[in-house]
C-alpha cells in the first residue's frame, strides 16, 4: 500500500480505500472475508455511506479486533431504518442512526463524522436549522467524533461549507465523466471542480474520492461518454492526480473487486496513462495542466506535473507551495525550451511558455 499524510490531522491514509456501498449484497462470510483481506493488504480507510444496513454488522465483525488501525467515515444523515439507504435531516432520526451504527460497528468513536450528502443550499439550511450540525459538533466536543467531514457533489455548495472552517475532510465525486461534464453528478464546470480540488489542498482539507468509476459507466464502451472504456487503474490514477486527494474509495462487492482496485499499486506507468482524455477536453480546461505527467520524461529532468501543481497551488493561496517548489531538484528556470512537453501534452498546454511564467513567479 502507498500512504498519504493528511495535512491537518497527520493521519497516514492508504491511497486505496474501501467504498462499502454494494458489499451488503454479498453473503456474510464472503463480505467479512473481503473486508479482512482488504485490511491485510494495507487498506485502512473505510467509508460507511453504504447501500444496505447489513454492511455495518459485517464491518463490525471484520474490524472490531483491529479498530485502532482503521479510519471510519460515518455520515450524519444516512438513514438505515428500512434496511436500505435513506437520507434525513431529522435530528431524532440522525441520533438514533448514529447510536445504532456505532453499536453495529462495535466502536465508541468516529474518525470522521460527515455532514452528509449536501448538494443544494436548502440541504445546508436544514442541516443547521434542524439541529443536526449542532449535534455533530457536540459529538466532536465529547470526543466521539474526532474530525468533521463533508460529503457533496456540488462545488459551489462545498465551497460555502468550507468557508465555515469546520471541515477537515471532504468526500467528493471525482472522475473524468463528471469533471468533463458527463453524468448525473457532473455538477459545476470543469474549471470550478478543479478550483475546488486546488482549494482543498491549499487549505489542508483532505479529499476522499467517491464514484471513481462513475458508477461503472466509464468501464464499458457502450456507456462511456468517451466512446471507449477506461480501466479501473486509469480511473484511480486520474483521481489520485488531483490536488488534495488522499484516498480513492471504489465500491467493493467482493474480493475480486478489491483485488482489481489494488492492482493499481503494481500497475506500470503505461497502464495508468489516461492521456486519451485529452481528445475530449472541455473548452474551459483546454490548456490547463492536469498533472498527468504524460509529457515525461523531460529531457532536462524537470518534473513538469509537480512544477505546474505547485504553481497553481501558490496561485490558490497555499502558503507551503513555494517552499515545496524550491525543494524540487529541478525548477522551471532549468527548462531548455526543447518543446518536448508541448508536443506530448494531450491537454494542449504550452508548457515551454508556462515554465517561463513559473520561473518568474518563484524567481527560480
């Protein structure tokens, strides 16, 4: 497993996590064995916005003995009273559900207590007016909830909630379909979505990625908006390349699903490459570096993607970006203007000109 450090909490989080949405459909023994296998492979981050109530019992059985080695996202607003997923901002229901989930999980604390699935402005108002937000904050004061998170599909509303300064982790749907304006949750322009990811990294808010395969849409040629399927490895790489992302949470039904997600760890660079997306770049992203490093290797030894990333983060207000940039072995001023990256960039970024701009900004 590879791990990334949460900039605010210091937590060491595996880049491949567990989306538990469909695992309740598996027979109990198979589900529990799959969860145990995931932990044995180094998976340590678990999202619990699942589709069925049985998941909580499965997770409790699999992970109670190793609870301290795992991070749980628990959603204040997810409702399983019918046995299936529901959504609520009713305070009494939320309280009953949180207590029930803790009992099923066999734990007395929550690593990340999430403001759950807020996609419209009235959802946020209801969450506050109904007392659910106060309840979540009270649980944090009591030590039951250790960190506050946010789950949303809407960049503008996510930004509004980030403005409060309450949130340390955000779960967001990041995949090429949604970012490139295809699908039910393709909310906000491509530029707005990328700006949100940059803001999270600049402010130290970690991102856990839901729906990395666009609910499977990207994996089949007949449903992919790009006219050809992408692989799970490509989708995971795409998400991990975005600023702020700490972990990707593919939905897992069984061990085979988990093995396919973990295959990213050993995949060679050519299998991770998603440069084909450059032929479908939306107008507001054309000419924007997405840090894919398809332009590598640089004849002068520059890490072009990372140089661009630190430049964009500095522009977004990240106080550490300039220091990170200066610690790089090679800087934009080392560019020899050979044009190699300009020719290879699938997103049509004039990197040679951009290196001059970056060198001027950082002075090196």
